[in-house]
């Protein structure tokens, strides 16, 4: 019987980049920020752009903000300064702000494509020849088509790249349709589907940890690894995003766009080179090898009080929590379960990847020695901004007899002399998009593969189970992961850097 599902399109590969193909110096850029008055722009994008403009990493830039608000450029600059001072991670002096503000312009989207084109070309004239364009779509998914159409009508496609926010579609058919629509205007090489989790130093450190060290790569397989957990609980609630969240839910908001992207870094085979095309291909192989997500391997939850939130249906079945077990059907990972969990209003906000190794035989140790009492050895990556790694193992407790306890070795980028060079996730990804580096972005094939593997769950989701805010989710999560246990709550505190005396 013929396959009636929408088919994945093969898109031309981008030119090779990386160590063997050193990137050219960055050209000046005009950054067009759609949704410039929105929450993401306020919290992340404007503070990040302010830092990049002052740093040694970015080229000369000018920023054209646009949104539906009717603002003057001066009013937009005032909002931008408040955003930078409130949410920026680094201080900014009056002189630095003046330099940044001089590069900010604003045009209302209601003025039409001609007004936008005029503002962009004015900014380009100030930057000189060889200028490029970066269009950042910080807009709801339903508005993406209108923005792409405006860019085409404004003749702003040439010399341009476009950054698109999540979620990219809501199932396979919609993702294929959206990819087809965008490709009518932009080539795949111009499109950057952003996942800010992959912009974090810790996520990239997974690649360095795995492939640069002979100690771990030989044991990074089903023979030595018992299971993997990727756990991203959030303590925050909707944060005035109910109109987005209610039709989306935790799976579409977090799992497809973030958690499974991180899983690909954990599970991928060694790329032929540290370059975007090779890394994207290995990630896509992981997605193609994923077994379909089965509803019986999923726990959906909804925190008590969600249905009383403004903008939420009183009989809503939207999940604010999801935990699931997935498998990868290839030689390296066959039989190794991957447990994923994320949700709103949970006990803590954390971002943990935990690799549980198979336990050693205990026959040589006397009863009561403590071996195995605290679970298997774990390698844990903390994806927080401090980029920490911990390796836990059993060691002898000082004193008479053979009593064992869990010990750990820990590392943090804050302990290095180059900690000041760490970029925020959005800063790093904006810089990569200007470079044309797709390493940390999702391809059309990759996103379509994930929606394909999610079809069974989307067609027949299990009912949501209630959980109390401030907990770790519904009780059913313990049956899902059994006979194992969730790594969170973490049994040890991370050690903070001790200042030199």
C-alpha cells in the first residue's frame, strides 16, 4: 500500500565549513527584529544584541525593530534601555548605551513593506558595501507566514538569512506545509530554526566531552550505559503566555523543539568533521532511528489551578507536564531507554542530562557495605549557564572496614580563566546565524522526522493527570521509569567555586 504521509523533501546541502574551511570575516549586518516589543525581545534578544554590539565577537550592526505597536524610534529606544537594564546579565555604561541606541531604529509593521524596506536600506547605507541582512522572527508561529510574505514584498530576501522561533508546525503535515511555504521565498541554507538550549555552553560541551576524550567514547553505548535521563523541569508558570500555551502544551513547546534536540547530541555518532553539514546529518540519523513515541510510554500532567488561569479553557486537556520513554533503534542504543521530563510549576527549575552506567557485580563486597545502595554511577551535565559536569562513583569511606559511599568529581566553566568569554545562548546563536553556521540549528528534515515519530502520541494522547504545583509531577512518573528512579531531585549540591584567598 502506498505511503500516504507527507514526504520529507531533500534540500541542497550548505557549503562545508569548519576547521578545514575557515569562515570568512563577518560582514556588517542589518538585523531586522520582528516582534521587537514582545517578551522574548525584552528578556533576551535586546540585552543580547546590546552585549554583542559591544563585544569583540560581532561585526558592526544596525537593528531595525518592528512590531504592531505604534511607536517612535525614541520610544522604542527607551523601551530597549529598560529591557537591557532589567534583564541584561552584564552592566552597560551610559557611553555604551549611547553607542547601541544610535544603532536602533523602529518602524511599525502596520506601515507596510515599503516603510520596512526604506528603514532597512537606510541602515544598510550607514554600514557601507557588502552588508548582509538577518531577519529574526520573534513572533507567534501563526504570524510567521505574514512576516515571510512581508519580507518577500519588501524585496529583503537577497543577502539575507532568517531565524525562526519554535514551534515549527504542530504535526508532520503542518511542518511539511510550512517548510514548503518558507522555501518558496528562502533557500534552506538561509533558514535557521532556533533552539536556544543548543546555544548553551553545556550542550556544546557534550560534543567535546564525548568525542575529544578517549576515556568516554568507547563506553558510550548499550554495553555500558543502562539508561539516559533528560530532565528539564521549570518552576515558572505560564508567565502571561496562555494564548500561546493553551493550544500548544508541554510536548510541542518543549519536547519536539528542545528536549529531543538535546537527545540528538547525546546519541549521535561521531561526525566526519566538526562542521555544520556533518553534525546535522548525524543528528538527523538519530531522529530517523527513533522509535515511534507510544502513548502508553507517556505521562501527561496538568498542574492544579491551570484551568483557572486567564485565557485557559475551563475543561482544558492541555498538558503542562510530560514525561516519556523513547528508544533509538540502532546498533549503539538498541534496548537503552531514554527518559524525558519537563513541565511547568515544578519543584525546581533545572536542566539536567544524566547518563546512568550499568552496575558492576557486587559479589566481592560484604553485605551492608553500601555498594549499589545509592544507585548506579552517573555522568551528569547541568545545562544551566554555569555549564557544570559531575561524575559520581562509589568510593571507600575512611575508617575501619569496607564501607562505601557515593563520591563525585565536578567541573564548571566558572572555574576556568575564560569564563568571561561565555556567551548567553541567544547571543551565541545570533552570532552563528550571522556566520551562516547551521551546527546548532534544526534542519527541515530533522523537524519533519520528529513530527513523524510523534504521530501516534498526537493522534491518541493519554488523559492528563493532576499534580500539585511545586512537586515533580504526577505519581505515575515512577511507574514509567521503574525499576529505575528519577535523578531529580538531585542527591548532592553542586560545589560552587571557591575564591582564592
